[in-house]
C-alpha cells in the first residue's frame, strides 16, 4: 500500500516499496517542523505547486542530487530548466502520464510566486490511487468537479487560514471533494497560520462522510 509521510508545513513524501517516490513542495532547509536536509530526501519526481519560498524550497537541489524530474507549471519548469534541472511542464487542466500513473494540474487560487505564472494543485494517480494535493488555495466551487471526475482516495488540504483556506472552508472543501480520507497541512508553522488540526478533524468527521487523520510532522499514513 502507498504511504504518505508529512515532512511538515506543506511538504509530503509519497512512496511504496520498490516503486517511484514523489515529494511535494519540498520546503526543507528553513522548515521549523523538520530537522531533515535536502540531502535526506530521496525522490524520483518533485512536484511544485508554486514558486513561493515555502513551497519551491529545495526543489532544484533535490532534483539534481536524485536525477529527478520536477513536475510543475510551465513558468517554473522553464525557470528550473535554466538552472540545470530536468522538468516536465503542466498547466491548469492538463494531464500527463508518468511511470507511476499520471498527474493532472488543477486550479488553485493563490499567488504564483513567478512572473506570468499561476499557482496550481495536483491530482496524482499513483498506482491506481488518486491523491489530491491542493497546494495553497482558497475554497472554490470547482472542487466539486475534481471530486466528481476523479474519485479521491486521499485529499491533502491546507487549513491555516490567512494565506489559504481556514478550517471551516477546508471542511466545506472536503464536502465538495468527497475523498475517502483527508490529511491537513499548512498550519502552525508561523503565528499567521496557527490552527487546531484536531478541530478540523472533529468537524470533518461530524459534517462529512470522509475520514480524517492528523499526521504529525515526521510521521506517515498508509492508505
């Protein structure tokens, strides 16, 4: 079964024994939730939702040291290729096949962190399991379409408010998406985004049919 490990803030590792490893938004060096370094991250693919420092992080270092491919928006892909990284460009609504399955770029309402770009999220089909990584985003109605067209085994959602959805909007997102399970992120890194993940879990399980697991930084969830 696939395993998702929460590195902290918005960084996750998706892996299964003997198969490719994916890292999402690899903010490592200045991430207060982890003592890992970029050298500790072993990955075949690096997925980047936007170019803000706490999401772009050490994407290039990890990609170069692992000969990994960065999957991201066209603008970021062009930028990292100019820095010597391998990259595959996607844009909103676009989908491409990879050895593990496929990745589709989804809408995210947030700043891009790069000129001319757009923030995104991803639905990743990983050996038959659909995982939605929302990136940094506010709530939007088309989350219903994501859930209807790509039934989700797992949704990873921000809950910290201020820069993204807060708890109540994220609970509504769960209702729109209807994943089998949800894991929160992007909270309690800095005072601006303080939030109680247990409150989110309680509300998800009271108001939706989805399960919710709060995964402490450094720990894993198998699904």
